[in-house]
């Protein structure tokens, strides 16, 4: 890379890199926290697949939930369930 294309302010670059690194650390910590919560749910007797499904459904609006429910019925009937 041509040095003339680098930003004149090296401190700004360092700051940007450090901010990204901090976010990556935060994301890793959040993933670890989420994993622990799922372990807690499992040890309390909850089916973690269903917990994940409920979380997914709660993110959807009512129309999306209805559409998914109807598709599930169609596919289940077609599969002989």
C-alpha cells in the first residue's frame, strides 16, 4: 500500500482498531453469557430447542407467525404427519 494513501492521523486509526477490538470482546462475552443462560434453561428442565423457537417466533410479527404456522400444517399434512 502506498504510504500516501494512509490517513494522516495514526491515532485515529489506532482508536478505530481499538473500538472494533472492544466490540469483538463484548460480542464474545455476550455469546458466553447466552450459552450460560441456555445451560441454565436446560438444567431447569426446559427444552432448549423450543426456547430457541419461541425466541425466533417472538421476533416475528403476527402475519409472519401465522404464515409459518400455516406452512407447517401444509408440510406436515404432505409428509403424512
